[in-house]
C-alpha cells in the first residue's frame, strides 16, 4: 500500500483546516487514532490503517463544527433552539460528510469503509432523550439511529469502541465525573454487545480490546500530582496551584 500516513501529516492542508475549524474534534480524533493504533498492535491489525482511520473518522464535522459539543464554547449549544429531528439530521450526517471529504482526499477505500461504519446503527442517545422530553415520551427509538448499518469488520468495531470510549471518558473527566474508567469501558462495551453492534468480534477480541483501552484511557486521563502544590504544603505555605 502507498504511504497512507501522508493523509494525517500535520502539514497536510486538510489536516491544518481540520485543526483550525474544529479544534475539539481534531483533538478527539488524534486521541482516537492513538487508541486505534494500540489496539491494532494487540489484535494484529494493520496499525497504519487503524491510525489513519481513527485520526480521520470525524473530519466531516468540519462542515458544521459548532453543532458538536467538543467544539462549543461558553455553553452555547445550537441544538437548544431546534427540533430534535433537525438535530438528528445534522449530527447523523457527519458520517456521510466524512466519507465525502475522504473521497476528495483520495483516501483508500478500505479506510473509508471502516470510517463509514464507525457508528453502526447505534442510537444518538442525547437527541433521542431530548425528543422524549419534547414529545412526552411519544418517540420511536429507531428513528434516532444512525443509518450506516452494523459494523461488518473487526476494524470498524475497534474504531467504534475507541471513538465512543474516548469521547465518554473525556467528557466525564472534564466534568470531574470519571470515577472509574474501567467501569465506564465495561458498561459501554456491554451496551454495544447488547445492541448487536459487535457481533463480528470474538470473546477473545473483546477481552483484548478491554485490556488495551483500560490501560490507555488510564494514561490519558490520570490526574497528575501537582508537585508545586505538594511542595508548598510540605513547606507550610498555603497556595492554589493551577493543576492539570
């Protein structure tokens, strides 16, 4: 295969635009690419293919960046002002938008296929919940599912799990609610198993994916000790370090 890493090179004009117009999504995708790389090594998948797929999977969000929570600032959420059905159409179309951008970039079809399935036909839970409130529970859950069809390859399943687990754990971490990444990962994977999204994986595959993601997510979101603050306390000096 030709050099596919060129598609995610930082000097690539499309990646530069991605970082500029959708910085939150860009950071998420960089993390997902790293997670996919780690899982691929343990499952003997093509590491570069998975890294590229993870890094580019949400590039279609460049079309409507502020409609996605990771790019919103000052609690401004345009979904608050539109009907849930409109929200669903905008959110769900980012998969097709990503595919179109990847075709324009000349990305190989096997990578595009992986990305096209990375949400399967899962439910967009936040929008469905919003609809239940607005319509007093009178909603059809299947109307709020992605239209992609369930994943047909191990690679698509890996990307699906790396995507949702990174996003969920980051959101919980940012809101100081990530009590146990292990429990969160188990819950997400079990939910996707129950929803029949991971049928192409073996029990062994799932065990390996859990092991890798537990380790990687812990390293991503581990709260580092504020050594300056600890030093101040040791010297009897009160202070408020910035922390990270």
